[in-house]
C-alpha cells in the first residue's frame, strides 16, 4: 500500500498535474492524502478542486480553502494573499464550495494525524521550530503527524522526553518510520518556499515503513502567464520562479 502525501497545491494546475504524472511514473499510489490549501494564490482553483475530486483521496482544509468559501475572514492574510482570495471566491462553482465545506480540519489515518497547520491549531499555526513541534506532541495521539502550511519539506523527529530535532528533507530522502514520534511536511506542490521552485511532495510506503520525498519540475511560465492574465498580484507571480 502506497499513498501520496501532498500539500499546498494553491490552484497551480501545472504543478499539480506534474506531480500526479510523477506519481504515475513511479508506479502509482492507492490513495492521495492532501494536507490542505488546494486553492488560493494560483490561477486554477476550480480545475484543481475538480482534479482532486477525481483522485481517490482524503483531504483536510487549509486556511486558504476556508477563506475562499467564507468560513474564515482574510483579516490575517497579507494584502496579496487576500486579493487572491477575493479573486478565487469568484472562480469556484457551488459544487467546489460544497466540496471545500465538507473538508475536516483533522483526519486520523492509520498511524498518522493529517492537518494543514498543526495539530494544536490546524488552520493557522506554522510548525517552524523544534519548540513548536515539541509542544504539538501533546495534541495528537498517533505516532506520526503530517502537516503543510509552511511549504517546506521538513521533519521533526522527537524523543520520548519531547525533545525534537529538525531535518530539512532533500530530494529523494527516505524517512524511515520507527518508534520515534515525528512530524513531517512534504513541502508545497504549487508554491514551494524552500528556495527550490520545483513542486514538492512525498510517497508513503507501508511495506517499507518509510516516506520518500520527491521534487518535480513543471511549466512555471504557464502558471505565471495565467496569473498575469487574471491580474493576480505580481509578487505572487514572481515568487514561483524562485521557490520563495
Ligand atoms: Zn499554503
């Protein structure tokens, strides 16, 4: 049994399509696990929701998903992100909205807890330090947690005393799942922020008891051209070139 772990697609259909193709080339998976933010920032929110719904998948909601359906306000978004949310709201069909409304904030699946931000605060909290990772150990019961939101492939391996160690995950790193509790982020599909513009995702292999991290090049210029056409904020367009 293999599952793809993906997060932060952000309405980037080119990146999402390239990741699905890469998964297929690697022999496919039984299920896609999505850690939220299917929409927001990018030019193809409807198409990305539609493509996700055609996968056998489970998904949790991200802050951009919830803002795009009016479940949270954009008060805590920066002006560019808020502008993209306003545009996104106008692109979604009622069926897209209903689907996003149906997404839970937390899902427990096998040995994993799936969230967008963190187990403690699934919508907003960024797990960016060993301190935050350690505090979050009290907020999930499974051995492992999968999260997104920071758009960076990273893991926090935690000892029984709660001390956690941060490891940035290079392409093709294999993360062995043992007795240690850990929290892992597959990185962002549609808006990576670790300085590598390629889409980032991971595959969990139950037999191997491991998660392997992958990077996939995609047609960034095509995504940017669509964003330009829709007059999305220029800073959101340029950042895709740099993975920032
Ligand atoms: Zn995001």
